[in-house]
């Protein structure tokens, strides 16, 4: 049966994929695979935590061309990664288009993906687009998680389904790598690190910026207090107190934030309370430049956010403050670190603040002294 016939059968007869799945043998012979599409349609940090999937695949099968499908704004997390051949983007703004314009945009991406003629699809989220792509692209092998509430339509779309752990304490990096384990590839211990490439331009710009403030590589602490979700943020007052305490210890502090109004406003409120000077680069850096800034820092301090994961990728020691989100799933990955949490019995709850009020007491109650102790412990390693 030709690849085109497979595609048509998969679209019009869902049970066909289920039948083919039963006929396929595990594991997948990667030597028979030429091109792979890995899909991760989530936020920036999620995409970065998927980077080991690319590097492990490339390490075990160097001949592979491995493409990524992500949301367009998260593409910098994988661009310039040596294990990634091409990055395709879905623009979130397409949702605001008229149905005809959105259809044209979607079909344009679908044509590009079809032209790549994939042999293997690895879908790393529960997004239904992955099941549709499994049917529309017709790759021989299609891998996804076996979500407990997944419908028959989902299960029939993939040739290989991997189970999810029942205890909820498996790190997201390992959950992503489970897709590779399902097809017979066992990641080595030294292959599972995060990969983020700032690039020469970003490195040059950041070194120039640091020079303007008289800062040398390894001569400052990088503090990123903000998150796109307010319920993941520490208190403004305690953040300001931390900056003052670090300054008293002779530690220069560089504060960053995304170019978003709410994050820049958070830094402005912090600046209004601090007594000590700090370097404010909030809203001024791209993601690549943020990575270069973190690489040159002696230490990173922040909450559960994409910049924290970038610090892990840059191998900069991390002090991370966790509240309603779980450090077992989202904590700093394979980097020297200290995680600060409270003893609230209800955490991690994943709620949008206590009672949905945007503020998480398990996080805002964390004392400045605990963060300072973690900073000093990492520096004295």
C-alpha cells in the first residue's frame, strides 16, 4: 500500500490505524526511519523541557532529520539546536482570524509537513492536533501518551501508546522521554540534559550590556521574579528585601522580566521598595539574550517559570521558589540547585492562587531568610 493510500485510509477509516498498530512490531527500527516530527504545542518552558527528546534521538540515530512543530512564539526555545532540522510554527493569533484565513494558514503548514514525508511522529501533549496529524500525514509510526480519559478515536490514531505514571511525581523531562522508551530507545544518563542555544548575536549583545553596567561574567546574581501566571509569583515586598540583603552581602543583582505589561509592572513595584541599586533589564531582552544573561550569571534566583528552565539548560546554579506547582514535575533539571517550598499540606494544588484569588499563601509565606540560606549554600559548594 502506498503512503497516499495509507493517508486516505487513516482519515476515512479510523479503525484502519488501530489495525495497522496491531500489525506493527515493537520496537521501532530507527535505521528504517528517515524523518521524524516531534510536536509540543505548549508554553516556552514545556518546549524547552522537550529538548532532550531531540538530542537523545540524534545521539542514537545521527542520520535522522528531526523536525519540531510548536507554537510560533516558542520556536526560539529550539532554534539553533543542532539536533533539530526544522522548526514549524502554529501562530496562536490564527484564532482571531476569520475562518477562511485561518483555514489557509493551517493548510499551508499542513502542506509543508506533508512535503517532509515523515516516517515517525512523536506527539508530546494531549492536544488533539497530534491525532489529526497522525491521520493526515500517515507516518508509519505514531507515538503518544495513553491518557486515562483518552477516547477510542485518540487511541486508534497512534501505533504506540505509552502509559503515564500513577503517582504524579515523574519529572516532565522523563515523561517526554517515555515516548522514546516506548519504541525501544533507552536514553543514557548523560544524554538527558536540556539544550538551549543563545547564539553568537545574543552572547555579543549581552556582553556589551553587562559592560555598560561594569559587570563581568560570573560577577552577578540573575533574579527573575515574574511569571506569566501571578499565582506563581513571590511577594513584591519580600523580593525587594531579598535584593537589599544580597546587596548587603556584596552581590550585584540583575533583574529581568518578559516584555509584558504585567511583568514590567511587577519589577516597577519592586524597584519602588528597594533601598539598594540593581540592574534592571526587564522587557529589554529576547529569549536568546535572556539565556546569554543567565549563562554569565553566578547564580539564578526565580520562581517556577521558563527562565528557571533556561538557567538549568545553561548549567547556572538555581534557587527556585515553588508554591502551587510541583517541584517533582517541574523542578530545576540536572543542575546544582535548591528548591524552597512551604510545609502547607495542600501543596502542590495547581490552583490559580488560594481560592482562585491569584495569590498563593504557600509561596508568599516563604521567608527571605530561606532564600538567602539557599543562595549561600550553593555558592559555598
